[in-house]
C-alpha cells in the first residue's frame, strides 16, 4: 500500500491534489495550444513559415496524429503499471512531450532541407510522451484518498477543472503568439507550459504526494492472493460486455464528428469566417478554447439537470442518444450558416456566431455522452477484463480520430470547399441523427443486458454528477 502524504490540506482536500491539478493544467495547456495551431501551420504558405500542404494532406496527418494520441496510452499504462511506476512515467512522458514541442518550434532556417523530418520527430516525441503521461496522472488523484472517502468525487471535479482551464488557455496564448510572432514561437509557447508541468512534478511531488505512484502497481498487487484459476465468463458478464461493445461502436460516430474541431473546423474558422471584432482579428486557433470554456460553464448546469430529474433521469443509453442529437445539431447549424450566407462562393465569410453555436452544441453532446461511456466500462467490465475493455474503448476513440481526419480531408480547396463542406456537414449530421435513433430504440435492450448495473435507483449528489460530467476531459487528448 502507498503511504498517504501528510502535507496538510487546502480547501478541505490534500495539497497533493492541487499539485496534480497544476501538473495536468500545464500539460493540457501545452497539448491544446499545439493542437490548435497544428493544421493551420501545415497549410500556411512556406513564405509564412508553414509547409504549404493541401487541406487534404494536413487533415489526414491530423487524423493519424490524434489516433496515435489515443493508442500510445495503452502501452504507457502497461509500462507504468509493470516497470516504471506512475510518477517516473509522468516525468519521462512530460520531458518527451516538452522535447516534442520544442523540436517543432525549431525555425526552418536552422533545419533547412530537413524541416519536415524534424517536424515528424517532434510529433513522434509528443505521441510517446503522451502515452506515458496521460493514463497515469488521473489514477494518482484517487490514490490521495482512502477507500470510501466521500471527498473523492469533489477531488475529480477540481482536477478536471484544471484540465479544462489548461485546454482553454493553451489555444488562446499559443494561438496568439503564433499569430503575432510566428508558428514556431507558438509551439515553443506550448512547450514552456509543458516544462512548467514537469518542473512542478519534479520539485513538489515528494513533499505533497509521499510515495504515491513510486512503486509500479503490479508489484503492489502481488501482496494480494491469487487463486490461479481462470473461470469462464457468466451470462451476466457476457451481456455486459455486449453493452460495452455496442456503446464503443456508437462512440466512433460521435468522436468522428466531434474531432472535426481541430481539423476541418479549424480550417473553416481560418479561411471562411469573418473574425473581425471591433477592429481586432481573432486568431482562428482561439475557437479551439470554446469547448473547454463551455465545459466549465455548463458542466455544473448539466449535473444539476440530472439531479433535478431524479427518477425521471434518462438512462445511460438514452443520454448517449441525446449526445448524438446535439452532435447533429452542431452540423445542422453549419448547414444553415452555409445556406444563409453562402452566396459569395469561395469568398464566403460567415459570422463567428455560427461557430460559437457549433461548439456549444458539440460540448453539450460531449457532456451527455463521454462521461457515460467511461462510467459504463468501469461499471460493466468483468474485473479480469477491465483494462482490456477500457483499452477497446480508447481504441474506438483512436479509430474515430483517424476517420475524422479522412472525412475532413474531402474539404478540398477554394470555391469547391464550400460545396464539399456542405456535403460533409449533411453526411455527419445525418449519420449522427440516425445513430441517435438506433441508440434510443436499443436503449431498453441495453439496460436489460446491464443486469442492474445502471442503478437509477441509487441516490446521487450534485457533486457526484458534476464530477461525472467533468470526467469527460479525462478522455481528451
């Protein structure tokens, strides 16, 4: 067993929680700051410091990169559990991610002729570092509390606020630096955030975290007795696994649409949106902050709605369907924008309000769907298959990110992009609505297959719901 630190409390929680809050906030600052300018950098003209790629090539790479971001934690989690321990994995991962940011920030003049090779090295370092960092820091939050400690829900609420604060600030600051200085300076700004994260962890972890995360969990678990017998799955377990697979497949549809944010919608904001506000041109990357800002604003409201509904609260599959409906509404909003303001062909400049509405609907959908999926896997998976099935959930998210990049790559260039965009929005919106209907009609069967795990009869507090809604951010890049 890990020894809990005796560093005192702040706001009723161990001070170690706020160290983890800051570590994760600055890491997310770096990641989302980099992600907000990645596609814009790839399509920028070479004379402007970019690579001059086509929209299709940039979006295809974006899809591959974000897919890798969700695959590497499978290996990073195993390494932490069996070899490194969580603390060492986080520090090594953070150093690799910082190196990735700074590598991408090397001026083209210094690496003339091998710019793209250096860029790929930076992306590789980011993917490997993310794999070591992402799956381990969240579990350390829970380790700060003894079993049954009622403060745990509130701790995760505070922690995920840190995720969204970093996710909101990163695109604003790195995006602004990239816009007023150059792209490389934007990547360096993201890297500075990652360095702050690592330094905090290296200097303060021993004092505020004790020995939590030092010893690999596999070694700790050896203290438990093992029967050595492998029993077959029961009918209840098989039915619950069916639910996990069904929810995972439908999650591909949601994330395929949702992850257009950093790719296709980033280009749309850059090329086809009027971003002038009182004489100031808003950087396209700033729109990437809207999701995190809306989560901070609306997560408590959504949590309160579930609490007020009490026994009338929708079951988890129905919430999943509602999330898909909100996804469709986001794309229908963009269809309306093109239909009402699309008379100027390639010179189209739609109002920013359409993009704000788009991100609002998608955030509401995320709050209805993502926490449900994470919760369902943890509640339904047989203990001996829990890690494997959680890995399958994230594998589906990885697949969705790759598909998102593939779908977005059909945007094209110039005047043709508007017609192509309308087709993409129609296709994604219709797919989301059809999937929502299917999920709704399957909901009763899925609840039956859960065999009581849904637990609608159990009393919950607003703090519990808020923690669950904000847990959406744990699955973020």
